[in-house]
C-alpha cells in the first residue's frame, strides 16, 4: 500500500517508524515531514499541513491507498472529510468529531450533558463577564482558550491577579488569536495526571498503554508550560481498578455521547485524565495521538499499526488484535535552550548512537547534515523490561546525541519511579 502521513513533528515520525514495520506498506509519503522523517518516508514539498485541499488533490493524483492525518489543525479543518470525498480511506476523525478538541466549550458541554466526570466550569465570550466572575471565583483556577493553541492554551492561575492577566491576554490581547475569543474558566483539580490514547471506530474502543507527560520546561515541574518535555509508559497511577473505572465512566460514555450527537469518532481519541480524590476526571480530550505520548506508546505496540488503522477506518476494530509489550518506555525531549520562548536554530545534530527510537520533531536537512529547526528537536526513546532501566537507557542515548544549545530535563520519569517505590 502507498501510505500518506500528514504532519511534521516527532509524533508523525513515531507513527511512520511504526507503520514501516507493517508487511503491507510499500511506500510512505509525508506532508510536510521534516529532516528526520526524510530518512523514513518520501517528503512531499510545498504543501502545508493546513492546506487540506492541496493535500486531498495530491493524494488523489498520486493514488494514495491510505492516509493518516495526525495533527489537530487539519483534522479540525476537515481533512478527513475531503479525503473521504475523494474516496481515499483514512485514519482520523471527520470535522464534526474533531470538534471534541477543536472547541473546549463543546467538550465541556458534552461531558455535562452526558454525565462524564470533569471539573466544574463556566464559559465566557465577553471579557467584562469573565472578569466579573473572577472577582469571586475560587483560586487557584484554570483558564482555557476555547480553540486550538498548540497545546499551550491552558493557564493555571495561582492568584486572582494571574487569573485576570490570563483572561485579559486571551480575550483582549489575543495571544492565541481567535482561539481565545471564547474561554473556559474551570475548577482547579488535584491528583496525578494520566494520558490514555485509544483506538476507536465508534463501536469498539481499545485503550493503548497509559503514559505520564512532563509539561513544564524545567526540572521539578518548574518553568513554563510546553508541548511536553518527556513521557514514560505505563503510568504507575493507572492501575487495573482505575482503568476499569475509566472505561465504564469515561471512555465508553464519551464514545456513545459522540454517537448520540451524530459525531461518530473514528481514529485516536486521547483522554487527558486527573485521578482526583473523588475519582478520575477528564481534563481534556484530543482528537489525535498525543505528542510526546506517541513516542512512548507506539514503540510498545506489538500489533501491526496499519492493520489497526485500516480496521478503525472500516469500522471493524472489534475483529482486530491490538497487543502491547509488557515492558516500559521513556522518552526524553531534547530541545533548543530557551524553548518555549525565544531560541536559536540551525545547529548541526550529531549522533553517536543508533537512531532506531529517536524521533525527530524540529530539524531540517542541509545536504547530509541534520540541523535544528524548532523548539522541541528530538524525542529520544528507550524500551526496557522495567521503567528504571528504560529511563537509564534513554538518558544514555541522550548523552550520545549533541547539538549546540541542547537542553533537556534531567528528571523525566522520577515521579513515576517514586510511585513505584523506586529511586
């Protein structure tokens, strides 16, 4: 089969490396790809991941057998609808279903309507009303831009002043553009966070291995929020009992709710959860694979990813084997120093290790050289029999990769080890 993968980050590189293992894959193309993805797929130049018309036209002209739309933007814009119209089977939700991530307000209202556990919330489309509410709102509080904001549209305000500043920056100063013209102000929840990606065709839902993300830029969960500085899998807090409760109260009810709303979800439905003292609650939904969660989850996948994706698209997931290795994985993000704010790029990356589970996010080719070209540059993943070994193996690999101004957290997975009672 000729496969097209839409996207240009570490998540897409992990998807492509996993798809390459399938015996049914003949060629893989990537729009827009990156310098590292170029080693594993043919890069399609000159088409942006948000240009869904150009993507569909190219896929049709080049007789693509199957497409995987990985990022949120093209999904929310309707890339899958257009590809389907062109009779190209694809993995990913249509525009109506992608709204579960495209609008935080839609997602919160869906949970409220169908009794899916989440934080208490209020929604606002007027700045004056939001500021009025903040006069008496419980603090700390969480402020979210309604639309897509590259995973950065969430601010946890520890003081009333911070809350006012966050709301003003979103609604008045438009720091997230149109995405912040409407906002959600919600209850601050406490407890361990868990990410669970799942395959679903709207009838069957199969959770993947749970994971733990590390969002803050600096060690000890300090610094600014980022797209993610590293992940480990499985998440020690996600026990069999918790998994059972999530399936009964969150996962299946969400799938059923989307069906009842006429928005059947086919693809990867991501559940961002918090295990509160009152049970698991949904912090967020994503309509696609998480980044960098994908970089630890897919290396643990034992089954054929293409077979699973095709089954999801066809609606016969219940007949498909989905198995994961009984092992652990750790991904350390190597970033450009200064990320998520100002940073320099264009530095050569050198490798003194195998690139088997090294996923390139922000890099470009310059002849035979690979140069840094983003904030998050690489996701360096290792798989081992237990988490302690996986963490050590990942950091050993990190030390064999270098580029000027490289920065990475030194404590990825330490919180998980403590939960296991290890150091």
